[in-house]
C-alpha cells in the first residue's frame, strides 16, 4: 500500500517538477542575437569592435533585467569576409539558432548577399558597418534590413567635400576596391563630384589581394590627379599608401572607413597618419553621459582599453552599441521576438538618447538608415589611435 | 610609369622564378609536382615574422632558423605526401600535396593568427628617389638574390658531387641506385632545397607586402604557371619565365588596370603553352619508336 502511494506521489512530483522545470527553462531561455561579421582575416579588428559594442550593450540590458523577462545572448559567426560563408551563417542563425535578429559586419558584399535571405525569412537585419547604399535601400517591401551606420551615397558627398575643401584637392583620382562596395562608391563619388562641380582625374580599381598598387596610382598621376579618394579595407589600403611612398608622391588621401577595420597603422607604416577618413563617432573630446557610461563599461570589460584612443575601431563599437539598444527598444515595444513584430516596432520607434546622437524616430517605413551625413566625423591615425581632424 | 612597372615586375617576377625553381628541382628528380610549394613560401615569411618580431631573435638568426623550418617542411612533404604514393605507383601525391599545403596553412593560421601583419625592414622603409620614382633597396636586392640563387643552383648541379648525383638520378634513377647513390635521400634533399628556395622568396617579399597565413596560395599558383611556361626541367628557363611573367603582370596592370591582369597573364600562358606545349625553354623530347 505504502508502495502504491509512494509511486503516485513520485509520479505527481516528477510531473510537477518536469512542468516547473520546463516553465522556468522557457522563461529563462535567452533571446539570441546573431552576428555575422569578419572575425578573422584582414578585417578581424572590425568584428572585434562590433563584438565589443554589442557585448557592452547586452551587459547593460541584462543588468537591467533583460528583454521580455529573458536574458539576451550574443551568438557570433565568422564570415571570413566571404559572401557565401556569410549566407550560410545567416541561414544557420535563423533556422537553427532561432535568433531574434542578425547584425552584420564590415563587408558590404557579405551584407548584400545576406539581404535577400533575411527579407525572405522575415528576419530583422541590423547593419552596423557595411555602408553600401543598396543594403537598406534594396527595393523590398516589407524591408527587414535596417542600419545604424554610414551610407555610401552620403559618405561620398562628405569625402568629396573634405578632399576638395580641407585637403585642397582640385582633381581627385579614385582608388576603389573591385567589388560591390567599390561599385556602390564609384556611382556615389561620381554623382557627388558632379553635384559639387568637381572633375575627377580617373577611376582605378584594385583587388583585395593585390600586392602592388603603383601601376594604378601612376595611371591616376598621369591623368593629372592631385589627390586620392580611397575606398578599401585595411590591407589593400595599406598597399595604396606603400605605393604612394614608392612613387614618392605626397598627394593627400581621404578615405572611406574600411581602413579602420584592420591593422592599417602597422601595415601602412609611417604614411598611415597622412590619411583622413570618415567615422560616425569619436571617443575623443567632451562626451555625453552615454559616452562616459559606455567608455567606463568598455574599460571595465576589456583591460587592454587604457585610454579612449584604445577603443578601436570606434565606429564598430559605437554603431553596434546604439544599434543593439535600438533593437532592444523595438523588441520591448513589440512584446515578442517575432521578426514581423520587431520590424514594425523598429519603424515606429520614438526618441532614443544614444551614444552617437539622440535619435528622434531613427527609422520609418521608407527610411531604414538611422544616421545621416550630419553624423559623420573626419579622423586620422596618430600611432594606433584614431583622433579627429578639423573640417 | 614604365620605370615603376619595370621595377615592380622584376621584383615579383624573380619571386615567381624562385618558387618555380623548386617545382623544377623536385619534378626533375622525382617526376612529381609539389603543390604545397606555395605553403613553403608562406612558411618562410611567417616563421621569420614570428622569430624576429614576436620572439625578438636577431634577424640573421631568425632567417637561418626560418630556412631550417622550410627545409624540415620540405622533408615532411616528401615523406608524407610523395614517397608513399610514388612507391605504390599512384598519382595521388597530387592531392596529397594539395591537402598537406592546406593543413600547414591552417596550422599557421592557428599559431600565427588570422590577420595580416607587417614585417618592418630597413630595406623597405625609405625609398631611393630616382627620376621621380621611389625604389626600395629591397626591390633591387630581390631580383639580384633571385638570379644569384638560380646561378648557384645551376653551378651546384654542374660542379658539386651532390649535383652530379642529382643529375645521375634525373637521367636514370635505377642506374644511379646501382652506382650506390641513395636516390631516396637525394629526392628528400631536393624537396628540402625546393622548400628553402620558396621560403627565401617569402622572406624577401614580406617587408614589401604583408605576412599572412594565406599569402602562399596565389603566389604558388602563379609560380606553377611560370614553371610550366619555362619548361619544368629548365632552371634558367623558369627564371626567365618568372621575370617575363612579373613584367607582363605589372605592365598589364599599368596599361589596362588590375581587373585585366589575371585575364591577360593567364591567357598569355595558355597561348604560349599552345605554341610550345613543353614550355618555352624546354628541350624537345625525342622518342624512339
């Protein structure tokens, strides 16, 4: 008799325990956020910067109770700057890991390859570095691709203005990486130059793995270029500077921000500091309350950050931090991790006091870019650190 | 424009020539092609960077140690990816050398890291300005070293006992064995020498470009094209083909842009091989029937 009761009791207890356990598990199950970025290769530093920005934001969110009562967890995948690997990683994050949203990395070709996948899967995608115009302006409706980063078409206007203004170029020549990102900037720079009444000396392309850029530079020089507008990542960007040095050509250089995604100062050597380039944020100078908070959090989490100059690349950190906080607001507003609900919530968000700026309605149904040309700052390397330049 | 293209082309061309010399040596002695030769190029540069920069060894010592690493790597390739398959009469050494190259590239990635690094050198710091063109001292040294090494190899083959044994083994391995020559050891030594040649090329080129775990892939492919073009058994042909290939590459980029470089250079290789299938400098084989 006692055995029968005992079995019943045991059965009831087991069932209750199982239900209770599964309930706890469900409520404590983290909201997963995916990141597909270059974590290795010549742009590995960009992936590290984005990881740091996201991690600090997620720590802050979790310290305040998480989202929808659940902790937030970052799941990273290395795309190795390869569009096919990026697509595979995005599919795996969406289908297997069931992430609530995917963040993108530095490489426009990778993000461009992911765009159709996330739109088909109704998976919110947040670009935090890659600037190709058609990542967010991709023609899809509804469009699940958002961005807290620069947009090529706007950066190009700034590069032309800075090159011909502060750097004194009369007839700049373009040195562009031969991929989708380079093509996006080719169109943007030609349009911006036309708008500003500037004549371009010529356009030269290079491959990411090219080891000698002197022939292209010499061609631009022969065409009368008196300055270079550079669009490329750190390693080929460094080869451009070595090529200029080899040609003994002291032309001013203004660059898109790809060079800040790797070891540009080390690879380019003594001429690295000659390049002015665009960023969306600088940790130098007087900081807002959010800036001070984020800097302290970064220093506490990453012992290698001794001064604000050690927060490299700042653009990756800052964009990722703000983008994660904006996404968190949207998930809270949506009350769920459903992709469609998050997309609608993102398009309807109100004010957010962020790191880069105070966003008033960061996105709408027709605008999926939270930053514009007023949010760009021009900087240059001083040793390993990135500091602002005037203009 | 032509002067800078000439300098850049000669530098790159002599690198291709040095790596291709390795192909020539091992092919002549063993009748096989070592597709891990690009990895030897990488191993030279990566080993030098790690020893000289990370562990702060004196440069001369680091260079010698890096050459030893390459030699050891050459022996490993021969022992694991060549000898067992040749012994079994199989052509699987082709895949085995490719696979071993991938293994060592990935091992280098794990040890050295995934990011490209710079190898600073006094010889590639401040260029000499000549006629408005800057030339790094290393750009002059590279073709000189390439040509000197090729000459030393040629003379070594002609005038040393090792060279004599090698030539005997190339002519008739069985007869060489009957004469008491250890052909197996000779083949292994050839792979070590070939790996050192590629490693030296990697060390020379590193200060001008970057050091990376995957730097050998493209150089290896181009050097193989050069070896075919020069004639797999003709050391001087390979060196000349290397220089010609480098010059063609640089002038194509200068005149047509880098988007056309690979199209033009590899098309020229195909056309040249269609005209001279055994390479531009190969002796015609006479087959008695």
